[in-house]
């Protein structure tokens, strides 16, 4: 065993851990007026972590006696994780400063959560997986309740914590049943133990529990009830992170558990996954349709997006050939990356309109934004069109990819339901554009928070949304290699 | 074809204009208008190169072929045949006319308006020149959003309702078409071909009957909503009434043609068996549209609504011509599309002229305009007669050819259709009479002292349309030659097919 080599493969995680320590220490010694420097520090550290990811690209090795797997799939997800971290670190600070919330603690917790996501993406054992999951969601609970004196933030944090722990317990119970049936917690060994036979009743219980636990974390209907309150209660840019980061991790978990460990018995969970996908996208969209608060609307639409990604997983289960299976995983990965980019940015624009702390992101604060702040309105419009799935944006290509996978897997009916849902979603996304461009501003328009960090991050996101939409080929090779490492 | 990428220039010169506009301050209205006009004129100039299209040459000319996402067989494939060449020129001309006409009426958010107009051009032109189904879809959707904004921001009082209705209708149809495009490409690939969205490759493949039927249905929804065919037309009157004048010109003049073009370019050659099997239904819908549009147009009190419903009727002729599957019908359909684009574009422009002066479009409020605005009356009359189908003007040839083809298809259908041609004379002439010849109403007299005849700008915008409507009426040969071989290819594809023989629903 070459432990030095094993440690090298952990480089991104190591960089992140060192970064947390540096940030906490710096927070202790920096005078209040200079706290803003934590943001560039964090971003710089995250860029280093991104470089570390590039260094371990292509290693494809299982390390630490099989507990940890650094394959291209995990490295790709870590790169997206780092990107999510950079955007969040840039979007959040001014929102916190206006509300006199501590920046150092936020940065530290964000980084802890990112480390959890990295561990989760790389786990090749259900135990590691669980540790990573908890490390990812614990800071999430705290971040939701981050505005200590705000009732809604407290309520959201508490709900998220209680229901989240409950779901974690169910997931863990599922893990123990799996161990009971197969005699192992190693993901590839579970796959081998299950291949060639149909599910026995005990394993069926295990699969059911794993599915409930995992789909809870991606906010699939009917396990979504925590989402709107947690998302609405949390400070807005943090909601952006929560709607993307933990979801990214949860989908990594779904890929690891369902595509890898339970891949051999995928015919048994196909139908449930497809039904969950339909329920999730339809349920999310229908409820989003009647929201008058943009933050809450985006929270429900985030549920709908989970549904589209779950459809990719259903396509994986229905696929008749390895090529189509790969395509499904690729579509999930592309969707996750594109969704991360557009959703964080969309929430951040809502946050920018909450400079006046008595505003909660109602539709009315968007009235006339096109005249008041043309740049931000245009950015928001592009993000909303991308969320709707209008070309040439990344959101369109992501939907297209999922559609390709579902049609290719023979689930044309699911593809039809996806596009009908997309048309439904157009209705509420475009309503925000109606308010921004087709209505006059209110008498006392919401003041806009125009911090430099936030503006830069917004510009970066929008450029990314368009570039990846016009030329998705830019990340396609990386995507294919990472999906390929599963097979 | 090597050398200058003519088609890319046509499509993306407006985009260049839009990008330049981004950096012009929003208060510099004059500069903004000039830049937009120049960008559209540049695109128009580039499109004149398409006159060099050789009807006896290869099917697609001016082709460009660049890999876009090779992993998925998506290419930046452009090319025109006679059919798309004439539609491209129609689009560039009408766009320039619209931008010119908007010079004075648009005073609110001028910069955003012209950016939307130029992006709309990009989308529309892109649809006509793409030879890749994926690229086609991308342009198809791109053309949607600018029109959404144009109606929603610069439209009339009920603009938000109208524009959302327009978007949701169109989006439902086009998204289902996306699934159909995928299904077609996947079916083609699963037969051992490399995965591609290239139109030329996908055409001529023997898709299973079930796929053809379902895909035809999806394409039908997308295209029929755009055309619009009865009973999917209900968004059109709302959109037209609320849209600003230039929006109406492009909506009627070009966007509706996207639907007809879609049938000709995609539905028929890709899915000939299904097209053949469903033709009787399509013909029935087309005849209903012709009849319904004409009858409803007769009772419209609002000028724009009247012209909008006459569009439903005229586009019904296009659909009828497409689905009777003979040479006269197809040529007539294409000619009717072009003529309708010019005539209805001009009629909406003329309605805009009176609306600018009185801010009202009630026919009952007008009257006696002949006395105050003789030039306006004369030009309006010219286009009214063209719309009715007076020989010597553009509208006649298309309708005549379609009718001729219909007689070959079925005498009864042709008989019914003939009757409706008379109805179109009724509503158009009656409208003209009420507008220009009766005694002016008290309401109208308030405007009497200030009412002006056509301005220089309006003359400039109308001039190309006037020339076209006469030229197309007396000398149709150029267009007929260009359209001849594409029409023949479509006919060959459809006539070689035996319809759906083993069609089964998949459930």
C-alpha cells in the first residue's frame, strides 16, 4: 500500500480542509473592517481546489482499502462543487453584511459542506457515503437557520433539520438492511452480490428505504415538504446554494447507490423511479404556478428540476444497452452542472432585490426592473429563459440531453411529459419577465444591492449559461469520460 | 460552396447589429434607429445574392457545413433551395420595412425594441436556411422570445394576456416537435447509420408507420399552431390586435410562413407515408379554415382583427395547396405564402398608419377618409384588391393555382373553396367602403383638421411592397422557376409512398 499515493488522490479535499482552517483562523484575527477579505481568500482557495481536481483527473483509483474512489465521475462532480462554492462565496457576502450576519462562520460552514459533497461523490462504500452525506447536510441545516433572529429562518432550519435527520435515519436503516442481505457495505461488492438474481423481500425493503432516504434529499415529491419552508426561510443567496449544493451531492448519492450498487436490479426500481420523476416535475411545477413570491416560486421550480434529473435516472434503468446507460448518466451530469450555474444565479438576483430587509422577494419587487436596472434584468431574463429551456442556453441543452436519454431508452412517454412540464414551467418563469419588462415600477421600488462580488459572479454565470448553451461541446469530452468511469 | 458564407452573413448580420446596439446609450434614439436599419439593410443586401440561385443546379446551394457538436451529429449546416431562397428574401424585405416603419411610432424603450427586432430576424432567417433539424429547432425557438417581448412590451392594453397566450401555444407545439425530432434521429441511428440531425441524411429513410404517425402529429402541432390552422388559431387574433404595427407585419408576413415552410420542408419529405395518410384530414381542416376565417372576418368591428381573420382564411389556402399533392397546388401554396406575406404585411402597415393618427381601429368610427387622405386611400385600395385576388396583382396567382390544383383533386372541394373567394371580396370591399367612402362620423371629424396623408417615412416603407405586389402579379416566372424543383422533389417523395399500411397505436 502506497499511502502517499492515496493521499495525493485526496488533494482537492486536503486543499479544502486547509482552507477551512485558514479561513477560521483569519476570521479570528481580522478586524471587523477587513472581514471582506475572507471572500477573496475563500475564492482563491477554491480555485486552488479546482486546480487540485484537474491534477487528479484521470487517476481512476480506489484508495484506502476500497473505501474511497477517485474516478473521473467524482472528479467532475468535485469540479462542479468547487464552482458552486465559488459562486456562493461571491453572492452571499453583501446579503449578510446588510443584515449584520457573520461572514467568517458562513465561509467556514460553506466549505465544510463542500468537503462533505466531495467525500460523498468519491465514496465507494456505504459507510463513507453516509459520513459524506451528513458532513454535507449538517452545515446546510445551520446555514438555513443562519439568520438567528429571523423567525422564518429559524423555522426553516428546524424543519430542515428534523425532517432531514429523519430521512438520514431511514437511509441508514436501508444501508443496514443491505448489509444484512449482501454481507457487505462495499458498493461494487453489493452490485456483484445482487447481479443475476431477482430481489428477495428483505432486499426489497432495503431498496425502498434507500430510495426514500435518497429522494428525500433531492426533494422529490412526495418527500418535498421541507423544501419550500427551508428555502424560503434561509437567507436568499444561501437558498441558492442549498438548492444546488446538497442536491448535487444527493444526486451523486443516487448515482452511486442506484446506478452502481443497485444497477444489476434496475428493472425492479425502474417503475418507481419513473413515477417519482413524473410526480416530482409535475407537482413542483403546478405548485410553482400559483406562487406570487419569486423566492418560493424558485424553490418549487427547484423541485421540478429534480424531477427532470430523476427522469435521467429512470432512463438509465430502462436503457437497453451500455451506450444508452452512459448517455443517461451523462445527461444527469450535464443537467446538474447547468442547473447549478443558473439556479444559484437566479436566487442571487432575488437576493439583490432584498437590500431593504423588509422585502421578501415578491413578484412586485421585480416590477419595472428592466427600466431601473437593465443589466440585472437582462441577466435575470436570460437565467429564467435558461431555466425554462429556451435555446441557446445551457438549460435548453440540459433538457435536450435528458430528452435524448429518455427517448433513446424507449421512454418516449416520459419525454412527452417532460416537455409538457417545460411548457407549464414557461408560464411562471415568463411571468417574472412580464413583471420586469411589461409593468411599471412600484411607487417605492425595491432598492438594489449592487455589490462588486455579486455583480461579477452574476456576469460570470450568465456568460457561462450562454457559452455552454451555444457550444456544449466545450465540456462534452470531460462529461463523457466521467460518465465512462462508471462502466 | 467556397468563398463568402452568404447565408451566415444573412442570418448573423442582424445579430451584429443587436450586439452593437448593446453599447449604444439608450437615449441616442436616432443612432439606434440608424444602426438597426443599416443592420437589416445589410442582411437584405446579402440576401440579394440568393438571386444567383440556379434552379438547374444542385438541390441545396450556398451550403455551409461546420461541425457543431459532432458527438451528437449536430452540425451547423446551412443551405437554400428555391423554396427557402424566396422566403429568405421575403423575410429580409419585410424586416427592413418593419424597422423603417417603426421609426416614429416607437418611442418607448427604443433600444430594447430594435434589439428584439434584430434578434427576431436572426431566428426567422435561421429557420429558413438550416439543414439540420437540431439547428432548425434552435432557430425556431429563438424566433419566439423576441416576438413575446415585442407584443408584451410595445403592445396594446391587453398585451400581457395576448403575449402569454402566444408563447404558451407556440411552446407546447414546438416542445413536442423536439421529442419528434429526437425520435426520428434515434430511429435513423438505430438502423446502423451514424447519429445525425442532418436533414439530407434523415430524409428518405423508411421510418416505421407508427413513428411516422406520431412524429407527424407532433410536427403538425408545432406547424399548425404557427400557420395557424383551425382550430388552433385562437392565439392569432389576440396577438395581432395587441401587437405593435411592426410586430403584426412580421407576425403575419413571416412567422406564419414558418409553419407552412415547416410542412413543406419537414413534415412531407421526412414523413411522406403519414403525410399521405393524413392528407384528407388536413384538407378538411384547411377548407374549414378558409371558410371560417372568411365568415368571421365579415363581422369584425376592429380593422386589425378583420385582417387577422382574413389571414386565417388565406393561410388555409396555403395548407390546402400543400396537401392536395399536385404541382399546381404546391406552387400555388408557395406563391400564396409569399403574396400573403407582402399583402398582409402591407395591410397591417396601413392599419397602423390610421391607428397612429386616431388611436382607434374601429371600422365604425372611420369613414370618408378618401376626401382627406387620397394617397392613403389609393394604396389601401391597391392592397385590398390584391388581397381579394384581383388578376394582375400578387394575390391572384397563388389562389388561382391552388384552385386549379384542387379541381384536379376533387371538384366538390374546389367548388366550396371557390364560393369562399367571393366571401373574401365581401368583407374586404365592405371594409374599404366603410373606411373611405361613407360620410365621416362625428368621431372622425375631430381629427379632420390635423389628419395628414402618408408621410415620407410611410411611403418609403410601403414602396417596396407596392413594387412587389405588382411585380409578383404580372411576372411570376422567376419565383415559379425557383420553386419548381423543390416542389417536384416533395411530390416525388409523397407520390412514391403508399401511405400508412401497418399503422398501430403503441398502446
